[in-house]
C-alpha cells in the first residue's frame, strides 16, 4: 500500500501570511491624511514645529476659544512657564444658526458659553471623521431650562448646530486634545463666543436681545485676556462666575441657588476693574459715534425722499432719469390745466399736452425740461438742488409737475432722440 505524503506546510504558511497582511492593512485605515487608526495619528509636523518654537511640551494642557462671527477656532497651549499662548487658529468650515446662545433641541443653533471637555466626551469613531462633544447643556444652560444634545466639534464640514471643521483640521485638534489628556490634563475648556469680545464689537451689537448674556461672557473673556490662564468657571444664581472662591470652605456653588459669599484674587480684581472701565469708556464713545452716523443717514434718507416726492414718482431721483429729462426738451411757459403735464403747447413731435386719466399708473415718468434758449431756471439733475417747500422763493417754483405722476399713462414709449 502506497504511503501518503505528509501535508506540505509551505502553501499554508503563504495563505496565513496573506491573511495577516490583509488584516494589517485593514487596521491601518489608510486615507489622504495618513495611516493607522484616525484617533491615534500624531499631530502634524507643522504643529510640532510651532510647539517647539513656543517652548511647549507635546502633552501640556490646551484650551480652545471659538468665535462665531469671525469663524475662528483657536487652540491655546500651556507653555513651560505655566501661561497659555496661541498655538494655532483654524478657520471654522461651517457653524449653524445665528449669533446668540442655543435654547432648545432642534433649533440648529450652535452653543455659546463655557464648556469642559473630559476624555469621555471624545469620539474616536465619529461618522464625521473625529469629534468631541461640547457637553451641552452645561450647568448654566440647564438652570435656564435649555435643551439639546450631541453638540460637537467635528470634521466633514457639515453642521446642524455644531462647529464643523475640515477633516484635516479636526485631525490636529483631536490629536492635541488627546495628547493633553496623556499629559495629565483632566479636562480642557472650550470658550464659545459670538465674536471677539471687544468694546468695538459690543458697540456694534448694542441693540441685540443677547447683550446682557454677552456682557456676562465678556467677564470670562477678560479674565483670560488678563491672565492667559483659563478661568475657573462656576454657576450660581443662574449666571457664570469666574475665578471665585467661597469665603466659607466647603460651601459649593449651585447653579440655581443664591451665590455664596466669594472672593476673586485682589490683583486680578483690580486689573479687571481697570480693563472694564477703559472698555466702557470706549464703548460709550463708539455708541455715540454710531448713533450720530445713523441719525445723519436717517436725515439724508428723509431729504432724498422729500426731493423725490417733489420732482415726481415718489422714488429718489437718479442720474438715469436726469439724463432722460435732459434729452426731453420741452419749453415750459404756462401753468398746466388739471390732469396735464406742464407743457406750453405742441411738443417736439407736434402733439398736444398729454392728458392724465385716473387709472393705469406708470412706473417711470420723464420730467419736462425748458429748452436751452429759455434761460429761465436750472434744469435736469440740478433741479433737486433747488429750494422747495415753505421757504422756497416765489421766483423759483417748487415743481412744474402739478399732478400725481403715478396716475399718468401717456409717457413716450421711448426716449426722444
């Protein structure tokens, strides 16, 4: 009987190696941004270079600021001296809603306020490349009965109440946050503002219904501007308080309860008072200038409307209609009868004055102009500079159009040649 040959192992080893290669490639998740699991990819070399230039450790703490109006997301990182410095500013690809806070689920409004991001809010398996949850609603939001969920900073450049970045941007943002947790940071702060909280921007938005809320956010903004350290944020009496320490130990801040007696470091309080005093002075000066400019614009619009009504049509005169009126040369010597345009006799075409029925309004009427030979009064574009109204001179009539031009129908079909 023929002896069976033992199973040759070479083909088996080759098949096993192929399966291992397929498994390895599947785990690499290769794409245009690199290879390996997305959530484990290193920070880009450009960011690494900036960190070295700013004396920052790869694992030092971070803080993020968001400005809606400027569509900017800033990543600040702690230097070795303990203060934070701006590491990178990213342009937000998309954010939804308007300036102002989020109020309820489904309003597609991106939140504003102060949020703490813990490792549990990081999402390495996001359908939007990578993401982290803002933790909305926070204690302040809940104290005001605001609702919402899954408000993120994520990739894919698509937003429904979130702050959406490009995949490349969120890759670096996520990696910086991940590395800060590796360095021992327990949470990082996200400050979301409607705009940079300067006196100039506050003055521009002085009429907003959200101004009181924004003034509160500005206090936290000012704390960071002065210290370059993220402020300690608490909530009591349904408002934010910053860098506050209760006078009595073990007395906590509660969002909807009365604020305990607390203190802010004296040096910081002094700097804050000085900054806010200067900002208020600048704010009042800017508001006065803005209101004066708005008043001038209002008066100008009223004058233009009055001139337009005096010289026809109820719409502001334009150079186009002035040119058309110059080309329509008709001598004006006598006052018109009711229902007629002020025309002394036959027109350039030999027709008699146009009668004005009581219906069929027209969109545009050409104002008549005396001939150059008459030499009586300025015409065309200069008409709108003539005095009119109660103070007008008797020698300078207010207007030669004595009927409502909206009732005229007999205007020429085309401009005279």
